[in-house]
């Protein structure tokens, strides 16, 4: 979205309200700094100005920025493919933080008008306009070696200070960047004890002693802010990969490295160690249990797609799963309700959305195949 800026109109309007020349010059300098980054970025001077642009109450934004309210609805959802036998509940469930409507409106505005305006690194493919999951997989087709790695607690590892640096990189002022970082992050919740704070000699709590917020999973601004916050990491990993003959991409917290030439497992393990070191350098930790190395002759599955040929393909297991769903839904002796009960879905709506999501994923990979699935899906009688 374009946000035009006319300094002459601003100057004449500011003078009519009796704004001092010093303040006007400071605003012009701020606006020029923002427009130098990208001409379509919106010019924002204060948190009150942001509230006016988004049409929300500025006092509410101040309370969120000052950490006086926790404007989130928090719940947990079970992670896919994780057994109930896993002893630690935090490993079985994902914490989702959904902002209340006014805060969600502001975060969505920031995502659409600021974060989507400028382009992201070309190795990042998640949550970016005109890029999808198949674009990431296509970078690794015909691979002989494939390394897959995962970042543990990706969103929770992106701190308030990292988000602040993102907004500063767009040219916004220090105070506004700090406040927008607070608006887009959430404090961790401490159980059984207060958050650690150390008083200074003046009796006040210095900022460095306050608990640091992090990106909440469930906020509309978190995915794109996470992409922006790890751009330096993307540059470093791409440089490392290219230096040893590998191709690197990242889809959210999933890292992939591949090569179409011959290599050795020792070289692959050395690359894994370099990546783990780079992640730690940027405040992130690799999920070692999810690290995998596929050598020549092994199946190369990335983001649910086979990439060992010239084009990404759906796996046989995926096709069998979705075709089984549709077979049961259309069978006269089974139907929607019996299939829902057998598969353990809590509602028909939830099962319907799940299957529709599978077909939408298939459409990204093979649109011709997905059109047949859509035709069957649309003929299902959901009342039975």
C-alpha cells in the first residue's frame, strides 16, 4: 500500500497550528529518513499518530506499550505428530496468543503497511507476498544431499530488542520504534514468583532489568517480524552454504540445505555444526531431534514434498491420506459424521476445515490433481 508524503503540505499545516520550526524540521528529517528506506512506507511520528492512522484509542496503545495490560487470549493446541507419552507438556502443546480486536487491528495494519512494503531476503519464503511453499521446495529439486534443520521456539526466541531494531531499520524514531516493538511483543508469564528486577541507585528499575518481551505466536505481525529479525542470520547462512557448494532456504523455522553434486557425510555434518553455531550467535537454538541428513539414494522430502526429481511432488502418504478422507465422506455407509467420530475430530466444521486445508496445500503443488479433489469435496453431504 502506498503512503504518499508531501513535505510542503505538512509544513503549511504545521505552521497553521503554531508548531515551532524546530519541531517541524525534526519531523521533516524523520520523514526523509523513512522515505529513504522505501517511498511507500507510511510516515509516523508518534504513537498517537499511529493510533490516528489505524483509528484506535491512543490511550489503549500507550497502556499496551507500557505493559500495563496483557491484551491477549492465551490457549494451547496440541502439536501435530507429537505423542501423548512425551513427558513435558511444553513439548506436546503450542502456546497461541491471540490479541484482542483493537490490538489485532494495529498489528495487522503494521504488517500490511510497514512489513509487507519492503522486500525480504530471497532465501526466506514463509509469510511473504508472491512466494509460497513450492517456491522454497523448487530451490532444492534434483538434490543428491538434503539437510533439514528446525529452530526451537522460533517466535519466542525473537526478543523485544530484535523487533525494535527492525523498526529502527525502517527509519522510525527511537521512541516510536520502542513503542511499536512493545505493541508487537508480549511479556513471558512468570509462575510462582515475580519477574526479576534490580533497582538502581536512584531506586528506579533500569530498562535492562525488566523482563524482555518476545513475539507471540498468533499475532498477525509476528511472522513477518520474525522474518525481518533474522535477515542477518539468513545472509550469514547463505554465505556459509554458498561457500561450500550448498543451497540454503528458510521457511519460517524450517532450514533446508541441499546440493546437486557429490559430497560426503563429513561435509554435511560440518555444515550442520556451522549452522548450529550461527544460530547460537543470533540467539537461536537448533532443535537437534529434528535435524536430518538425506544422502544420495535416500528419499528427499522437504516441507511435505518430494524434491529428488525435477519438480516438487506430493508424497504417496499424503495422497493416500486425503483420498481416504474423501472416500469415507462420499461412501454411503460411512458419511461425514461417522468419519468424524472415527478420526477423532471434535466437530464437523473442524474436520471440514482440516480437509480443505489439505486440498489447498495440494493445489500449491499440483493444481490439476487438486481440482479433482475439490470436485469430490464439493459433492460431500455434510449433513450425514
